[in-house]
C-alpha cells in the first residue's frame, strides 16, 4: 500500500505548478488535506489533493489540469500527515512545485486575483471578502463536495460556471512582465540558476524566469512570499504563448512557448512535447519523433516543419481541406491568432484560448493507483 500511495503522490506532483501560464485554479493545501468527508479517512491526507484535482478536471472537461497550491509552513511538520507525506510536501516545496508561505493570510486569494484564476475552497474567502470583492463573482470560488462518482466542484456563487482560462489582473500583468530576484540564495521561486561549474549545480532547484510565480505585495512592494524579503527587478520577463494539443476533439496537454526558447512537438521528441501516448497506430506511424518546432520571436509565433511526412496549417482553424496549407520540409510559417498546426488528421496544436472546453467528460484520474480504502465512498 505504501508503494501505491507513493505512485499517487507522484501522479499528483505532475499536476502541480506555480507557472502563471499553466495553472487553472488555486488551492490551500492545508485546507484540502482535511476534507475528510471526501473519503471517510484519517484527519489529514495528501491523497485528497488528488481527489480535488480530479474534480477540477471533470469540471472543466480537460485532461492534465494543473493547480497552483499554496502551503503554510506549518503543514510541513503537521503530525496528522504521515512521515512520507511530510517528506513529499517538503520535497515539493524545495522543488518549487508548490508555494510555501510562513502564514497563509490571504495569499491564496492574492494569487487568484493576480492571475485571474478560481479558488478551490470551502471557507478560505470569508474573512477577506471586504478586501477581495471579486470573490462574489460567479464561478470564482468552487467548493469540493462528495458526489456519486467522486468529488464534484460546486460554485459558491452562481450556477456552476466553468472557470475560464486565467487572465492576469492589471497589477498581475505588471508584475508578470518582470523577472524578480530574492536575496535568499536558496529561494526556489525567485533564485538564480547556479553556475554549471559549481559543485552544487546538480543539487539546486530553481524556477525559470519564464515560469516564476507572482510576487506578493507588501506595502505595495514586490516581496518573496516564502522569505518575506524585498525582491529586486532583474529585467523584463520573456514573452510567452500558451498552446494546447488537441487530439480528436480532446485537449490533452497545455504547454508554453517562450521568447527565445523553441519547443519541439512530436511523437516522442528527446526534449519536448510527447504525443505518442495519445495517438492511434496510424497516427504514430505518420507523426515523426520530432515533428514541428514552435518558436516565439518579436511577438510572432512561428512553426517549422521538421518531419518526414509533412505538416499542415489550417488558417483560422478552417475544416475545409481546400484551404489547408502544406509546409515543405524545413519551411517556417508565422501563425495567425486562430491558425491550427495539423500534424495528422485530428491532431492539432493551437493557442489555448481557441478552445472553450477540453472536450472530455471523464479525464484520466491521478487516483488510478490509489489504495481502495483511500477513496471509498463516505457513508453519512
């Protein structure tokens, strides 16, 4: 059972991010782990985060939905968690896949406001309603409650509106336009990379400037949420485009292309976006290991064909085959706002905002390897 729990925690880790472009919702991990009514188990369990992530996936009808988890430092030594769970959450904190803060206060709501995301909470907003009036907007607060087929998300205001892809607030956009540096040398969120010649280079985890989380504001100044130290402005942050892979009508994965950092998409690229696990046998035969290279420069998103069998462009997302454009080997084309890259029939890459739904009613669960007793239905 311990091995099964570890596998589930690894699956959950893959859905955690502090990247503003990728996160779909914000959670307070210390609140979620105590939702005992979701499984009828012990007072605190990290597996409940997996149940809530699955509920979010079903709510937005999308695969591989990532969440931004904020963790108060006290949870790292919470005796209600197992020793393995405490070790895992500490590793998550050190690796920067969750954000650790000394005191939670309203940090969950601040992140949600800066990034334009919903909050998965039952009670987090009550005491801060006066400062964060947006919590009364439909769909901004979603509560996880037990359901017949597993936990479901219920809008605390409104009628179950699906949260949109987050748009940063004006202040959030201003903060995310810059790279910030923390004076603490061990800061995973706002630290600098260790020189590759350093003997500690392979032990240090840091968040790339492209994926930096939003700073917290203290007296109007950008501050490190973990260390409480004033951040320094290290210059402009590289521009990014958020893209989605859509296969046979289902969004399988979102990914970011940043200025100066091309991304290869294909069946099984060495470093890039791997599609092989979702492709039919015919599609796997057609799509090359590395099929296309997407790049962002000067505000323009381009695609270059690097495949064996060719790549198509569907201008404006057109389904008319007469309008389909075929790229020659090594040909590069600038993509319009609604153009789709077609690797094979039904296999498309485009800007994430093009699709309002993920297209799947039962996304793959992070709880697939969970022990049965950890997800049994709670009898009232």
